[in-house]
C-alpha cells in the first residue's frame, strides 16, 4: 500500500502491517479538535483572569469565528470551552478547546485558527492582559514582602557568608 504523507512524501507500507494495525483516515474525520493553552503571568489580578476568560468566550460568538466551531457531531453537541485550568511552573493556564467543522480543508482550519489568534491578541492588548513566557522570579532584599538577611561573619575572615531568606505573606 502506498500513502502520501502531509509533507508530500510517498511511503510504501507492507500489506501485512496494514492488516495488523489500525489505520486512521484523517480525510474522513468530521471535525478537527483544537486544544490550546493560553498562559498569563502569575501577577495577573483575579479580575483580569476573569476578563481573559470572558474575552475568549466572546470570541467564540463573533461573526467570522462562530460558525465552524459550534458543531454537532452525530447527535452530540460540542460547544467551545474555556477554563482557568491550572497553575503552571511559570504562568496561569487557560485551556481553550473547540471543534472545527467541516474538517475537509485543513487550510480553512488554519485560516480560522489564525483569525482566532489575531483577535485574541487584539483583545488581550486592548484589555491590558499580558501573555506569559517562560520566566523565573528573583526576589531581592529590597522586596518589602520578603525579607532577606545577609550577614558577614567577620570571625571567619570573610570566607563564609551566611544567607538566610524568609518568605512572609
């Protein structure tokens, strides 16, 4: 059996492999499920997290975005979903899930995803909501919420420095 990959390569698969394995025909799928994680910084106030959720939910209803993502598959309805889902290592995480149909054109799906992403960027910018990026926080001695004591032990001739940090609040 010969199969053309999405990269355009022609792959020959022995019939014995096809008979013994499950074959997924993505050309016959009824929809494309998109799961995306939107990250916002930890210092985002709760009100702005709520605003971020409302913005995403409102985008689901906009003309030009709404139609192909409010789909029925068989007898089941699959409305788009958005949740404040997790506290990540470096950001608050919003999970966005929607099903795009019809799935016959991957490029139409990609154009829709681009329109959604651009609208999300515009609305977050307008609302003053930042996107997070991988980062680390360094607390300095001048931070009033966290006290850091550094003392020089003169008896050790300055060879050993004692550092003690205390987190309050």
